[in-house]
């Protein structure tokens, strides 16, 4: 069986689309790697990239992408709503076919060692690749963001797994291995950021909400709204509709409506079919039957 791994680098650029295209071009040049998707967000000033292929090919594509991002993105000049600590901020490997999580951890370490040695970028291993329990959670690794890490990286607590204990303009990078997750954002019809932060805290697992949800309240006041930005790490345990209904209920408490939502990157078909099943009340149908029904009716 051919082994297949997915890699989802997040780069800290979502406004200069010419720069994004230069970085994406590095991925396109690697044989055997398929670029599945890339999505830029100007408010977050971030681009999420999804690629897939055999492990060694994907490893090379990730290396080239990180190198080009380090050349073209200056964190001293970067501003955006999304937390970040590096030009390439995070690089997770996800097992797809014939791959174990342990093999994805090994890819993380191979890439991290090379990035630290050749590019002199500090690397923190996270999630399943974490070398310390307190580095499993990406939010903890990225605490203080680029500016805060500049001051704390020289301390024993923040010593990187690879690379120097000093930050250049490319910042630091988190590299790891994890199961699939879905980036799901919900927009609220208010500019009151405190409402967004309160709702995000209520749904966030680390503060007592849903265990499988990571959430932040994001200020998008220039667009007349606040965003609840979420990572859904286990949609079987916590489906998208459950998170949406929770946010809807909490927002209504403040007299605020949901005005839109978005998924960043790719999403499994079954996840969307679960949403359709819930909202269309098609509980007596299998996913295959729902697909057939939709084709017939529309």
C-alpha cells in the first residue's frame, strides 16, 4: 500500500497575494505532491495550505515552503487578528493512508531538525510530537505570540526543541502531528469584542466548554462583526452543528444574531452530511440516501 500523508502549513500572510503565490509555487514544483487547497484571509493575515502525497515528497514540499516564507515574510512588519509566532506559523502532519501517527511524529522531527539547523529558525514540537506535556496544545506553545516569544525564548521554559534560542524576522515555528481537524468560524452581528470573547470562552474546552473545541473571539469591527474562530478537533464527538447551536443560543442572550459562517480549508463529506441530517431533520436516512435524495429533488 502506498503511504499518504497530509500536511497543512499555516503561513502568516493573507494580504499580499503575490507573496502567497510565490510560496505556493514552491509546493507545486515538488513531484508527487498534490496541492489540495489554499485559503487566504486578509483580516487574519494568514493563509492555510493543504497538500497531500507520499511522506518524503510532502516533507520536501514543506521544507521548500518554510524556506520561501522565511525569505518573504517579516514578522516585525506583520499585523493580523490571528495569533502567530512565525512566518510559517504551524506545520502539522496528518496520517491519511498506510501511515501511523508515530510515522507522522517522525516526519515532524525530521523537518524540525532541518529547519532549526539550516534555517536557524526555532522549532517547537507540538500535539502528538510534543516533547513536554505543556507543549501539546498549540495555544500554549504560541503564548505571547512573536513579540512575547522574543523576550521569553532565552528562558529554560521556552527553549526550542530545535534551532537557536533567539528570534529573527521569520520568528519561530510549531511542527507536529495530529488527527484531522476542521477550522470553523462563526460571525456575529456585533462589534462588541467582549461578547465574542465571552462566547468563545464558553465553548472552548480549556475553559470548561466542549473538550474538542478550541476557540477565540476575533475583532472584525471594520466589517461590522466579531468572529468566533474555532478548531474542531473531533467532529464525531462535537459536530459542527452542536458548536453552532451553542453559539446561537449564547449570542441570543446578548441580543446578537449569527450573520454567517465559514470553513477554512477542507472538510470531510461525512461531516457536512451530518450537518445536513441535523438541519433537514433527515434522521431516518443514511448519508448515501441523503445524497440520492438531494440529487433527485434538486
